[in-house]
C-alpha cells in the first residue's frame, strides 16, 4: 500500500476530489464503512467522508460484543435476534483476528424469571439460527471458588462473541480502500444539493478549514447519531424520520476475577450489565441506557451511571468496587429507531433505511438505527437497494469475504507461524499484534530482525515501526486515534509516555504535510 493509495486526514489531492463518484458515503462508523466496502467490491466508484476519526463515536464505544441479544427475546424481537445470531458465525469467519468466542455466565437470583423459563429462552438462543463454532448453553453450579457471592449458587452459561469494535470499522475501511474506495477522514459534508441529476457536495477539511467540491450519482447518509441532523445541516430539508439518542456508558477497572468467562447480570430493574475480561488485566463493565440530548461526541458518563454500574457488580461479586477503582470510562450514543416506547432499554435495536429518489434525480439512502452485530447485513441490504440505480454493478459478496489480515486458520496457528518467522518478538507483544492486525502485521515487521529494529520505544511495547505504520496506512492523526481506537494502550501508557507519543505524532504529521503541497 503506497502513499498515493492512502490519502489520510492530513489532506487530499485536489485532482482526486474533483472526480465523479458513483456513491458518496457520509459517516465513517461501522455502517458507513461497511456500505463503502460492499459497494466498492461490486465495482462502484466510492468515496467515504468522516468528519472525525473512523469509528470515533458510537462504533468504538460499544460493549465490544457480536451477540444475538439475549435480552431482546424478552421484548419479542425474534426477527432481530435470529438475524443477529446468524451473523455471529459469519463474522467470526470473516475476522478471526479481532473477534473470538466468549462464554457468558448468567447467575440466577430470586428476582429473575423461573429457571425453566430461562432455559427455554436459551434453547431458542441456541437454535434460532445455525450454530457451527459456538458451544451450546448449559446450566452451571457455583462453589466456594466462584467469584460470585456465596448465596448465588446456580446459573446458566451460553456463547456469544467478543470483538474489537474500533478495529472492525478500520478493517472495513481498509477493505473498501483495497477495492478502490477513497477514504477521507477529518472531512465534513457541509452542503449537498441535487443539480442536473447529480449530487453536488461541498467537503470541508476540519483541520485546515479549506473546502472542495465533488459530484456523486448517489448519496448515502450513514451518519449514525447525526443521521437526522444532517438533513437540516447539509441538505436543508426536514428529516424523513427521527431517531432516538440513548447513551450507553462503561467503566473499566482492574480485573475483578481471573476466569476467561464474561458475566451477564440482570438487575432488579431488568437492566442488563456485562462484566467482560478486557485487555488481559482489566474488567469492562457496562452498559447503561440513558436518554441523551446534545452533541454525541461530547457524551460522558455521569456520576449516577458510575454508581449504578458499581452497585450492580457489588450485588453479585465477592470483590467489592468503589469509584476509586475506575481507571477509564467511555460513553457512546446509540441512534435507535424512535418507536415511541417510554423506556430507553426497550427501544428497538433493529435498523431501517429509507431511499429518497425521484425520476431523473440522484438517489439518497439514509440509515436509521442498527447495531454492531448486524452491520454487514445492513450494509448488504443498503448496497442492494442503491445498486438498483447502477445496473452494471456486481452481486453481494461480503458473506464469505475475509477482512484484511484474516487470511489464516486460527490465532494459535498464526502465532506459531509468526513465532518461527520472528522468534525475537516477546509472546505478549506477538499476541497483541495478532489480535490487532492478523497477517497485516507483516507490513511493519518485514525486514525487522530484532526489537531494536522496531525503532523508538514509547512504552508498553509500543514501538516506532507500529506507530509509523498506523500514521501511513490507518489514518491516525491524533493521540486518541492511536491509543484508544487502533490500540487500547491508553490503559497502560503513563502520562509522560502519552505526551511523548503525541509530540512524535505531531512531528511526523508535519513532515507528511510538507511533502504534499497540493492538498486541502
């Protein structure tokens, strides 16, 4: 992958931006990048605009799960659950480096439904869609070695999938780019209007303030929590459908138990809280469901949410938490379809899309709602709909397609293979490389023969070779891009190490910009 193939957020060549596109996708979350990937793979000329970093909002602030949604069965969303369950196996096969099976323990407490009813629900969860890799559910008994309180002595166990959500978005963008799509980060659509049967779109580089104009035969609004606002801000028309913004917050604490299973805790108020092993040394706890008004990018956890999550955990586990144990928090604003239910936790997680097309006018497709697990299905359905306007486009293809870096059998096999090729890499570092990059790691390990060859050490096994790769090929511009989305090293780097890394990024980006005079 060379520099001309990867116009990052530092700027974009003017002659590239003056080209005509078949589709311009607005929004660099999982739905937008998924649509860009699918459409580019069908032969359409695609550009994607993201006003900040890829996956910088909702898509990187999830519970990190590919799951059917066991609790959605309680709200009779059988269609959504079936669709999501079927996707688990497909996505596991498509990206085994950034996702893998995870067993969930559901402790049974007196306020829950009867055990027989939960077993029926788990039977449905096991069988609504075909299962090949994931193990079936079962009952479990807890003894004195359990991390749960002694009065909790029985429960259930079932399977779902863990995912690095931010890297899923990134890999979809890379896959789109490999198929010819132009990925433009830090680029905001400030105006879009239909002129002479085409979309005329004004793009503004948010770093420089400079603007450029492009044309597109079709427009996709996949702006997530901004989907409705885009209509008034850029299209100057009323949104055809409103969404409901619900904030979900998480806390991260030092690991509270040593098992590899996750826990799903149902509180007396019927809310669900997950406790998930996270980045080896931590536990991820979430999520909440709180109505939200404001800028989704500024969403932060409240003291009430923190106290709530801690109280639910403390009601179940022997190890008791306090606010002082929290080492990191994050909040994401989920754009849910406004089905007018009063309780946020009962709002539908399904998706819909709407096409605005008039004879002789360029089409507009807008995506409303959705969830991480069904992003590929959503992208496939949306691309199918838009391809009706492009008779020469190809057929759907993503169901069996490997995402970049996924061309290996399993993580253990890849570890053994890379250990033979690069025996000097510490096992902990090699494991992180595999779980972030898969075989893409060879892009910055080729020709490297020792740890010293990786260049400057920024702390916590982060070296210059990886940082330079992320700048050149993965659209890294700011510190948070690197330490919270491309990696999770923000959890372990010290403040001084972060500052040193930020200074290095700034210096490298200045060099990149000086080498590109014809950019906006």
